[in-house]
């Protein structure tokens, strides 16, 4: 796997050392293969704002791609050798194979081809890099940090794996010093970054196609922590076993560490800490809570925070964001006010609409822990509603590896519908998600197969007051679109 920055690319980028990376660099045009994905579309937006001419290609137009088109980016449907003609360099998605016709054409023409990992680290040069990693919560936490710094007038650059609802974009090229980035562990992409501050929300086994064992994934995260410079800081959850172990690893290396938790004992592995207390559901569907910390001007004082986004997991995400603000030496009260205005990110408990008294929500949850957290948040937000969990399993390898955990993840839903598996980058296999349904100890769980059949079942059985939550990292969000249209 290609995870380290390319020396050739480093030389090209260092030919002009603009302090804020805002000058137009000698390269004029960059082409993206797989531009519709959340990761590549964000880099494309960032480079366009930085002065590049940007083009891209993909097999279909995602919403990310449509948004880029609306901002003047040329996007080709399908992959053809001519698409790379005239490009100074090419960036490809991890899902793009070596035999892709555009990859082959670029290499034949002597056009450099890079993966995200080859490129992202150089974007962070001369900035204060803030990288957010973890099995769950990294998109929302990255967005919270980016939004808070933006609201505080720090003009950050950011690259997020989802659209910030407040700003309607997933990336921005700012003039300020902070560069906030979602650190994606898939394909070990995050090992190409140059962070000064790292956040690790949690660490559980995921991406078995990339990390067959948890030990493989842990080793990658340990290497991620090792990227921190001697004066860097690791911020991590004190409630997650994997994150706590990484805090210990960082502390042994002499790196500054901060831990955060919700109403729990702070870990002795962290001399600096932040803790949420007295959580209470609020009328906005989120939580009000108080924060205690021993950092900065807020030490020994109580800070009140009110969130619009639902779920106790988002309280933890907010603590991580506040910890970053504290390390940067910025006022926490101002940050708390900014967080109260944060409205979330696309497909993270995104309320798509309401028709005939039925509320439809999209959520990106595709891991058992994420599903549990989302449904727990829904139960608090909609205590008197019948909650329908519509789950589209994502990849055969994940569904099989976490088979038991998935079968036990839906206790907070009243009704559970499971579609066929979204294969994503994997070849079709002789395995069905119906097998997971058969192992669920749930009174009302059923396999509904195709997205169309699932939509029809919902339309036949929904009633006023119900809440439908579509849990998908694939294309099942079209269920939400079609439901609202038919209702």
C-alpha cells in the first residue's frame, strides 16, 4: 500500500514555499479519478479554492460531484484515457485499480499519479495540522473543530469526509494557520499526514479487507501517533480501551497528551483532561451538559454547553473539539457558543424531511457501535415514536467479520429492515445479510432484499408518528429520497 508522501511530489510542491499555501503553484491543472467520493471531492474543492484548474471523472454523479460541478469543476461520467490529457498530475481514489484506463494513460504520458496519502501531507505543510482519527465519530468531530475555528474567526483550512451543514461544503482553503483534516485509516491514508495535534475518538476493529486482525489496525494507529513531533499533542477518549492504550504509548514517547470522558474517572495516563457532567436532553434533540477541565483559563471553572446534534456520542465529540481549542490556547466559552450553533454533517443523523407525520433520517452508521449510538440517540430524541431502523450492510468482509456484533446492534429500534449487502469495492460473494437477520434476537427484524422492495414495504406499513432511520454508507439514502417523494 502506498502511504508515504512521494519525494517527487515533495520537490514539486516545495519549489514555491508560500507560508499559507495560497499562491498558484507552477502546476495548473489536476485531474481526479473517482472525484465523487467524499475524500477526493474535498481535496478537489480545496485545490480549486487554492487556484488550480480541477477536472475529474467518476462512474456516476454523486452529490459531492454535483456540488463541484455547480462551482465550475468539469466532471466526466465514465473513465477514458482522453480525460487526463493536459493534466499536470493526477490524484486517484483508493478504489481505483492500476488498470484503470485513465491511470494507464497518465503513466504512459509521464503524468504523475498519486493517492490521497501521497498528497495530503504536503497540503498541511506550514500549517498547524489537526488530524482527527478513529473508528467512529471522526467526520463529526472534524466538522465540529472546523466549524468552531471558523466561527471564532480563525479562518481554518479543512477537509472533512462529509458536508458541514452550517457551511454547505466539505472542504475549504482558508488563510488562517489551522488545517483541520479527517484522518482516514483506510488504506493507511492517514500515515501520509503531517499533524501537530491528533485526536483519536476510539479504536475498534474495522475494514477487515485492509486490516485482517485488530492488531493490524492497532499497529497502523500506533504509527499514526508516531507522526506527532516532540512538541505535538495527542487528544483521545479516556473511555475507550484502544484509545487509552495509544495515550500510554504517546506519553512514553514524551508527547503531550489530553484525555476526555463523559462522567467517568479520568485516566492516570493523562495529566490534562476534560470531562462532561450532568447531561440532560434538551428541546433541540441534543444534550445540555457542563464541562470541567484543568486546562488553560477554564481550569477549575464550569463551562455550560448545549448541542443541537443528538446522542451521547456527540457529547464526546464535542469534548474532543473543546480539547483542541484548549490546546490552541483559544477561549473555551467562545468555542462552546460556536458548538451550540453546530447543526451536524450530511448523512450523520440528517433529518431529510417529514411527510404525513413520518420523519425520515439518513445516517452513515455502518459499524455495530455506530448503529447502537445512532439508535440510542434516536430513542432519546423521539421517545414516543416507533423507530424503524433500515440497515444496508456495507461490504461482505465487514458484515462477516462483525457478524455477531451486528446481530446485537438493533435493540433500540422497534422495527428492523435489512437490505442486501452493498458490496462497494468487493466482488459479489455467496453470502446474504439474511443470515445476520436470522441470528438477531429481535422480535421484529426482517430481510427485505432490494432497495425498491424495502421502500415498498415501508410505504405499506408506516404510520403517522413513525421515525425511519436509514443506516447506510452506500446508496440506500435513495430509500429516504423515494420515501419522501411517495409520501
